[in-house]
C-alpha cells in the first residue's frame, strides 16, 4: 500500500466492513481538500421483480426510467439527499437496507431478492474562483449490489420466492449478454 493510501485509510471517518462504506469514507476524506468546495448527493434504488423502487422513500414503487440530452439516463422521482458527513451517509445506507426486499430460502436466512444501486454525485469547485472560467467538476460513483443467481432445487423456492428467483436469473442473464457483447 502506498503512503497516500496508508494516510487516507488512517483518516477514514467510519469503519469499512464493505465496499460501499469504504468508498464513502474515502470520498469524504478526499472531500476535505483545502482548495475546493464540495457538494455530495446520494440516492439509493433497487430493482425488484423488474421494477425500480426508491429505497430512501417508504412505499415507493415502479419509478420510470427516462432519457434526455441534458441529464442522460435517469430515474424519475428518485429521491436525492445532500450529505455533509459520514454519519448522514450511513443513516441513508441503513434506511435503504431496511427498505430493501429480503427473504428466506433454503440456502440463506436473509437472501437479497433485488439488485441495488447506491449512487453518489460529487460536485466540486475552487474555493477562491479567480474567474468565471473555473469549472465545476462532477463525478458520479455507482455502487451496484447484484442478487446472486438462484438454483431453484437448492433454494427450495416456490410461490413469491420462485417468482423473485426467476426475475433475478433473467436480469443476471441479460447483464451477462450485454457484457459479452461489449467485450467482443
């Protein structure tokens, strides 16, 4: 590990048991740069049975996907929260996890039944702008958690769990096909 990484990891504001918390910690440490002002927005969505739900809004279902020249591809109605510290981000991650679909199978007592995307939009600008030509820098980090593929005989799925498993397998197969085509 380089000196930069060692220095950054010793300053992380939250422990990092998973990649989302590691990324959040690192971004917040880097966001303390003395020469820049930062604005960080987060959103958290799940894809459950081929429908998009906002994990930060209780009862949110079937959000539509749109595309525009200005915004690109986006989910209409998805809640975005401005955050200032690690604790706020952790609270939103916990809220999202509490709203996520989980279920029990023969393989796992707490099996995720959806794919999720935790998105951070990081905007920064110079603290002391010398002219109007100083640009605002925008970075986007999408952290994707894919549900694992389902083997029906092993999971013992039936009813709702069987339907969920079929949607999980279908979406993973389509993603695999897209990746395969992109790599050709």
